[in-house]
């Protein structure tokens, strides 16, 4: 499973990719945030750095290329 850890300024949030749907441009991610696990579907976007989804109230870009196999 592909995993990425993002530091939000206070703690690390772990993202695990569950599935990527290229037809609908969506990614389903298991998000572990402060002990709570949520499965969330995000819209996928593309820019010059690759495919990404936006997370949090600041819409931080989380690039799929930054995920590594766990």
C-alpha cells in the first residue's frame, strides 16, 4: 500500500492510498490524523509537478508521486 506522511505544523498525518480512479479523476485515501482513521475520496488535479489532491483548510497539495510503498 502506498503511504505518505505530511506534517501539518503540529503532528504527522498519514495517508494511505486505497484506490485511484482515473476515469473519474478521484483518489480514495485512508487518513490517520491524531489517532482517528477516515477513508476519504478526493478529486485529483494535475499541474507541472504531477497528480495531486488538496488536503485541509489551506488546500495543501499532496502529490501522488510522494507516496512510497509501505
